């Protein structure tokens, strides 16, 4: 089973934020960064599926070279491959544009069974990117999933949270699924995992590599 996890590097939730000189975004130069918390649950679910069904987990993000630290944090947990989509033209992209960039990266990556993501990033808080990726790729989607009932035989059955409880949804694979924190408890990296992550190569693709 081949699983892709979409991840975002965000400012540390306890960081002091200041508006940048362009007056459009924060000044990230002196801000400590972290992996988006919600994406950690998607990553943990992917690793559990790999342990149960076998296969490979790849993590993908859009960002600058600074995002490599977040990717290596994912590799330290047991991710097999990491992919950074990075180009000056990507700076300032909104959620729909990020969805387009990620979908181009996923097309270049090739075949996969499942695309997982956290329900939303703590900076923009929009929860739009997973849906934008699904729309761009023409894939079925289920957002805000709290449980995978089953995965296999070309389909997945999930519990999708609603205001009144949850819906049980069956999806043909490949599909895009965003998850909520109730789905699991993320693991911590081992020292061995951290050491191995330092040596792993990170695939880096520019706009021209992606045909954008």
C-alpha cells in the first residue's frame, strides 16, 4: 500500500509573531517553526497502515529549504520518502494554489493508494487544501475523518465527523482523506530514527520540474 501524507511547516504556536515588511504575512526569519500539529495525526495513521498492510509512506510539502527540517522530523518517525516542492514563484500562494502545486507533485510522484492530511493548518485555519487537491486530481474525498473502519480491496470505509455525530462513508481508492485528532495518538521519534533521518535524501522539485 502506497500512502502520501501532505504536511505543512508552520510557526511554533507559542512564537511571538510580527508582520513582515510587505505587510502581507508574518516575518518568519526569527520565528521557530514546527510541523503542523493536525498533520501529525495523518502521519501516524499512515504509519499504522504501513505496519498493518505493508507498503510505503511518502510525505510531501510545499515550502522553502527551511521546510527540510520538518520533513526530516517525519523521516525520523519511520517515513520512507520525503518530497519538497519549492520555488520562488510559490511564495504567497493561497490555499487553492497550494492544492494545485501539490496535485502536480502527486502526478509526478506516480501511483498511490491513499492521500492523507490533517484537517487544517494552525496558521491559515482554512481546511481547504485537502479538498483542493482532491478536486484537482478528480479523486473522491472524505474530510474530518475520525476513524478508518477498514482499508483494502480497492476501497476504504471511514467515519466522517459531522455536527450531529458522524457518517459512515465508503470510498473507492485512491482517495483523499483529512483526519481529526480523535483518530489516534502520534508517536515520538526514537534516537535511531533521528540519526537515520539525517542521512536520508529529500527529493526536491521546482515549478519547472512540475510543469507549472
